């Protein structure tokens, strides 16, 4: 007789799973709302949504400690929410208002929070990679125990500056986790059309950098890999690469002809691999939560996102004189 199949019981606490569920749902609902506000003409300029990729930042933030840093590209709303930045300040930045994290002058791609150690938000593909190594260099120089998460895409992974950075980061044993968010596409170019080698993380070997591939639709797998990466860095062994296989459901930005992939491909991913649904299933089958518990969380998240949207409409636009402020910063000697 075949052994009885055990009920899905992940080796994590109910509290932890519920936390992941809540955080991923916050990102999803926030992004859906941002899409709506964009459609209503309340958000101008570029806007790149993170829907589908939620497990990446939520899993890695679960492996981070207070004081660790993060820097990423223009697809940055999820990273900001996951590191605890106020949804109101993020949404108000999207609508270009005074209450935004960059006082309405940065927009979707250019937000920062010193308090949460979030260093942007960068529109130039790959430019955040050397910046991330620089942040890690400062921590190494100061002799503290901090780690910097430097996120970039599969497209950015073909940039020369990434490999210059790998070389220096390994040479100087910098505490930086390079996170390649491989969502399969760089705008309309699939990774198989742009890249001959099937594995992006293995390129680190040429520089002596260790790493691994991770299932980016599974928040627990991401967290476990994040913990290995962070332990490596904190032990003074230098950088580590995580190639996180993920998928974006929406277009590259708000204007995307979507001719480079089929609807069926997107739908299949949503139906079979959705990171939020996976945790929802674990919560229900493991009897960690009831349908009603999850409904209550949905309601709570909806209220947070609606408040953020209200704030982003009510906060005033920056005064004209603000054009001349925040251009230079005073630096401590
Ligand atoms: C240096 C530079 N080249 C080109 C662009 C235009 N561009 C913006 S996003 C993008 C694709 C990047 O794809 P990827 O790194 O996979 O990140 P994803 O958008 O999938 O998160 C390109 C080519 C840019 N912003 N900067
Ligand atoms: Mg990509």
C-alpha cells in the first residue's frame, strides 16, 4: 500500500505565513490601485508595476535585519512596501504630491528613505548595481555587520557595469547580495532571445562569486535562500548572487503592446504558480487560518490601500519654489 500523503504542513509558524500573506497582498493591492490611478490620469510619467513578483521582496526582507540596505531599479514599489515605507508616502509620490517620499519631485522611479535604508528607485538600467556595491563598501569600511541587497533584472544582467561591480565586490569581499530578478523579459525581449547562457547567476563563478537559482514564486524558498546569502555576507565571505526566477503579470510599464508573449502564458503562470495563492493554500490546508481570517486580512489591506489613494489625491502639489530645493545636499565631513 502506498504511504498516505501527508497534509501540506510547512515548517513555518502560522504567524510567519500570515505575515508573508499580508505583505504580498499589500503589494498586489497597492499595485492594482496604482494601475487604476494611472488610468484615471492621476499618475504621470513612467510607472512599472510589480504584480506577480511579490514573493521576491517579501521573502528577502524576511531574511534581512534592521540596518540592512536595499537598492533597486524603477520597478520599485514592492521593495519600498516590503521594507516598511508608508504606503501613503509612496502613493503620494506616484501622484506627484507634497506628501510623497521625494516631496512629489521624484515620481514612481525615484524614491528614497534613509530611515528604512532604501536607496532608490533608479531609472537607468543597471546603474543601481555599482551603487549597491558602494553602499556595501561603506558598511565594510565602517566595520559594521550590515548587508546590502542590490536588485536588478535579467536585462540589466547583460550590462558591463554589473561585471565590473562583481569584480570589485569579490576582490574586496563586500557584503552585498546581488539579486537578479529574472522575470523572463526585458521590456519586450525574452531572456532566451537576449542571452545564450541559460543561467545568469553562474556568471559569478568567473569572478569567484558563489550563488544559486531560486524559485521566486515560492516565498519560503526565497526566504531560505536569502538567509544563506545573508549568512555568507555577514561571515565576511564577500558577495553572493541569487538568481530569482519570477514573472511579471502586467506589461513592462503602463504602455506595453504585449505582443511578445501570449495571454495563455500569463494565465498559466497566474493559475499554477501565483505566490499569494500558494501561501493561501498552505494557510488553509495547514489549518493555520480560515476563509474568514483571510477575508478579514483582505479587508484590512484594502483599507490601507484606499487610505493611501485618498492621501495621494488630497496632498497638495508641490509649490513652484520647490523647483529650487533639494538639488544639493550638505554632506557631513
Ligand atoms: C541604460 C538604459 N538602457 C535602456 C533603458 C530602457 N529600458 C528601461 S527598462 C528596460 C528593460 C530592463 O529589463 P530588466 O532588467 O529585465 O528589468 P525588468 O523591467 O524586467 O524589471 C530597458 C531596456 C534604460 N532605462 N536604461
Ligand atoms: Mg526582466
